[in-house]
């Protein structure tokens, strides 16, 4: 269960998603927190340069392999504005990270994209727990979902106005 003390991490994910949007990227942000509650790393989407694998969850998984021990990775939580995509969930599982907590689910994002007439992603949006069955996955977080939705609306409306 998501606790009140975890909301600042999730709010930071939304801030990072907003930073990504301002930089011309899809609005996603993530924070890696160790078992003691210390933020160890954070990132935002960086796909605007053309590398569609530059998701923050994937970057944090890579980073964790050189900065954390296997035990520290198991005790860590990755907080994120949107549920891990299959690529990111797989990376999370392969490197042995602990819990995932997300603001908005893949199902929510898919419905928003459909409403906005945005193209479907190139990878099927599966629930993270289907990719990483041994990882505790929690979300969505209703108190922050509308903020994440608004970032996606701004991103996709901006793209349709450019195109």
C-alpha cells in the first residue's frame, strides 16, 4: 500500500515528467529511492533525440547496476509518473530492483492516447506485474493522476498542432 510519506517521491516524478515535456520529450519521470528512503537517482524521458529506449525507468535500472549492490537494488523502490512499459519492466526485473510505484497505469495512458487520437505505441502496453511477476507493483495514485493526464494532453495536442 502506498503511504503518505511516499507522495513527495511521486510528486517529484510528476515534476520530472513536466521537465521532460518542457524539453520536448514525452512526459515521464522516475525516482529511485533506497530502503532507507534516500533518493539515489532520478531521470526523465530523453527520447526527443531519436533513441526511443531513453525512458527514465530503463536508465535508472542501468544506473543501479553500477551504483548499488544486489541487496540495495532488491530493497529499492522505483517511483514513476507512468507504469513501466514492457521494456522498462524487463530491465527492472533483470537487474533485480525492488518495488515499482506508479501514478498512472498503462491502461489509463492507453485510453488517454485513444481519446487524443494519438498513435498507439509500438509495444503492447502490458501491466508491469505481467513482465516482472516477482516484483510488487502498486498504483495508480488517484490524487496525482489528473496532473499526469494533463501533461500527456499537452504533449499530444502540441504534437498535433505541429504536424
